[in-house]
C-alpha cells in the first residue's frame, strides 16, 4: 500500500452524517494519496502526532440523491450527443483520480440503467473496459496501478493495465508530462485496437478547459486554440494494422463527456457514489505550467469569475465549430485529391480574397496536414506566408511550407494550385511494415460501428453549429479575444483584469521554458529527416510508406505472355484473352528482401534508357543469361527485352501526366544493390514475375477526421 494520507469511508452514504476517519502516516516519498473525501477535507496532523482522529461532515442525503440523478441525466445526454448507445463497446482511460473514478461510476451506471441488451459476464459489465496506464516513472507506480485496477473492478468494470517502457530512457523533466501524455494515448489506442473497441472515454472536465485556456492564452494561441479540447475527436494511431488493401483505418473516437462538469462535481460524484480515489502528489508541483495555473485559478473561485471564463471559452468553441464546418464544406468543393498523393486547389471556387483570415488559415492547414500527414498546426510566420501566397490570384510562384510544396497547376494559368509532399522538408513520418493477417484472423474482426456513431453524433452537433452572425471572434487575434469579450459583455471588467493577470504571471514564469521548447522543437525536426532512408520489405508483407501508400509485392512462377505485335508497345495491355501462361525463369527469389524509397531523378533516366536503347547494360545482360535456360535463351532474352521496353514506355507515358513535383513522393522498390525493380504507382515492373500493388490511403483523412466542439445540456 502506498504511504501518505490514507482516508477511508467508515460508512457509505446511508445516513445523514458522513463520517470519515483519518489515519496519519508521514509520507517518505512522492506517492499517490488514496482518498474518499475531497482534499480540502483532509485533516493535516504534525509528524509527531499518530493517534487516529475522526471528524464529521454533515450532508443532506436527499440533496445528494437529487444531485446524483442530475449528474446521471446530464451524463446520459452527453453520451447521446456523442452518438453513443448502451450496446456500444467502450473503453475508459483511468488514472485513479477523482475525475476518472467519477467517469467510471457514471459510465457503469449509464451502461446498466437499461439492462435489455446490456448484460454482465463473469461479474463484469459487457462492452466496458477500463485501461490503467502504468508510466513506470516512479518505483510505486506498479503497485498503485494494481490498487486502482482492483477498485475499478469492484464497480463491475473489467480492467487492464498497460505498462510503459522507455527505450530512450526516462524523459527529461521539462518534457516529462508531454512525453508521458503521448505514451499514455499510444497505449490507450493500442489496447482499444487489440480489443476491437472504437470509443475511448477521457475524464477531462470544465476546470481542465479553464486551465488550458489560460495556458494557451499565455502562448499566444489563436481563437481556434482557445476553444480548448474537443468534445469528440477522431484520433488515428501511427501503428497501422491492415488485413488487406481494402481495410479501413477508422481510428479511435475520443469522447470527453464530462466537459460540462466541474472538479467539485467530480468529488461529489465519488463521495455520493461511495468511491475512493487517489491524489497524485506531482499535481502539486509548480514545475508544471498546468499546476501553477490550477493553483492560481483556485484563488479566483467566485461563481462570477468561473461562469464568465467558461462563457469566453464557449464563445471560442462556437467560433471553432463554425470554422470547422465552413472549411469542411469548402474542401468538398474546392479541393481535388489525386490518387498519386497530391491535391489541387481551385482558387476560383475558393475565392480566398473574400474569406476571413481565420477560415483561410484553417482551410490551408487542413489541406497541408493531409498531404504531409503531419498533424502540427501551421503557426506564426509560416501562417502569414501561406495567407499572402494563397491570396495572390492568379498564382505564378511556388512555395515550400509545412512539409509541402505549392506551385501553379499545369495548364491552369495560375487559377489552380498544386499541393504535394516535399520530400526535402523535415518529415516525421516513416514507413511501417506489417504482415498480412490470415483469413481466420480477419473473420474475428469486429464489425465497424464507429461510422454509425460518428453519423449519429454529427446529426446533433451539426444542427447546433451557429451561422456567421452568431460567431463573435472570426476577426479576433489572441490579443483581442478578451477585449472583444469585454466589449460584448461576455466578461466583466473584474474578470477581464484577473484573466490578464493570470496570463501575465504565466508568461513571466514560463518565458525561459518557451524559448527552450522552440530550440528543442527545431532540433527534433532536424533529426526527423528520414525520408531518404530505405526500409526492407519481404514478399507478402504490407508496407505503409510515408503514412500514405500501402505497398505489397510477391513473386509468381507463371506469367502471361503474348507474341510480339507489330505496333507500339503502349497499344497493348498486360492482361487479355490473347495471353497464355508460360514458365518464366526469374532470378528473383521468394526469400528476397526489397527496399522501398521515394522516387528520384535517376529513376526517370533509367526508364528513358530502357525505352531508347536497343541493348541493355552488362547487369541486365548477365541477369538474362542466368535466367534463361540454354535451349530457350534466345526466346526468353528477346521476350524480356520487349517486356522491359513496353513497361518503361507505359510508365513514362503515365509519369508525364503526374506533375514533376508530385513524382518525388511516389514509392519505388529496389533490390539491395539499388537496382530499380518497380514503380508500382505507374505500373512499372523490372520483371514480369513481380506482382506489385500500391494504393494511396493516407493515415489521417482530409479534414483530420471527425471532431466536434459543440455541447448542449
């Protein structure tokens, strides 16, 4: 058992009096504090006092019961707004604190409120899984994770513990919370996929939104950032799992059903529900910005300040919802996605000169994030540069920004812009290879219910998205949001001054850290230039190249051949009724490993050489002699030459239809000696024995997936 203040309820809420006994045990290290009452009820005793003491707090049983009914009704409404129904399979991220414990309690009550279709197996509620992440950053974390797991299991919720391993060692203190958060979400997503669960509940609440607002305000975040955390958000794992090329990557739907609840509500739900929780002592450390802001906000605990701060956040969220919906509709009209991995923006449809800066910036960010598959938003000078570029009509210049290359589209006279991935930019994505799952494993996959959940959720959220006349901050910057809110009487002068003081304090406290972060991010981006490195790929494996192309290859013993016609190679096809099977000897072996990289200039020159030269180089001459049997060497040699020229001619013809800038991101297969084997996107194969497929399927879809900032009670 972890040491610290240990509080346990001696009687659940069955009488008017709520009795709590407090035993003091001096903490020897920073460990979790297990509680069953809010922290302000803790009786602090000096280290030399050990007797057990008790105190009594009076509560109204009737009022508690009424409040719990309201909490459950409010929670049920939020789940409905997210498109969730009781039969859906749901996971809960659990830390053991009052927030996640309250979420577990409310979710369990919601799941079992109407038993029909929601049963229990082995004492656990069907379709509900709690996930406790053990970060492994403290010696006591393993024991604490098991304690939390047992307490969650007592609610009737099946629980699983995910242990983190830090291959690069413990994160540095300045980035500890950020790295731990990234690791936590990665573990949560992986376990959801393992259990075929598509919905993950997170226990963020209104006080968390307030803290995030002040934090982002101090970082000069724009209106969209000040909107805080989304109510629902579709997130996509970097670890792709495909059964075949047609497999969907629907990701996980993150839902925050407690955003309308306060921290005090969390304590009350736990108290009335008779649930214990833990308090992490690191939450009191002033080393972390959120902790500093949280403590500062506690000193401004008046109802007026809290309600007005939430009103500003709500106005920002309405602006965010409007902008998101506006950009989604516009992308469907003005953006064309080409299956070779690039996009074309029609400036005449977009009409950027008539768009607000906020909408145009968000629009361009979504397009560039899709093409680059980098989820970092476009900020600062890059954002201004993009705005100036996109407003120029007709477009006559090129620009490299946010991992993308922008230029006028061919034959568009500057009315259309080509957006393609720039392989010369720092790019964090890398190719990942996974084995194809067997048919038996494929049949066990869960029927996807996420699509229907998102559809149902959009029916609610889209209905409440405001129009432009009800959006307040479309033309506001980070500096002017508060001023505009005061002008519109959303906040009072007192609240305005208090928020500015909080912002000023955090900027002064955190200024050095911000500079360090910028330096670290620059170093990280330099280290992420890995696009030119080759990755091995065996036959039958699936390769996910640059988070966009699914590539697979194999070998065939028998291939279709046809007598050589007296016409251009490009006039014939590789399949048809006139082909028959012919045994072809090939030097490519089934245990061979190929490498995948992006296309380079020498690949184009190689294709031109195959087409224009009647004879091949020594390498190919040697390959042909080895491949052909003695009595068939002449026939096979001539057939192979014709095949290469035909494949090269067809590939060059297709390449001419792809903009030069977009060709460089196409995947290419080479052997260990660097010899070009295939450019699957344009159908080139160095050997007819090769069977290669390449499908453009980005990890994150255009628009970033479903998200909603609208909530109503």
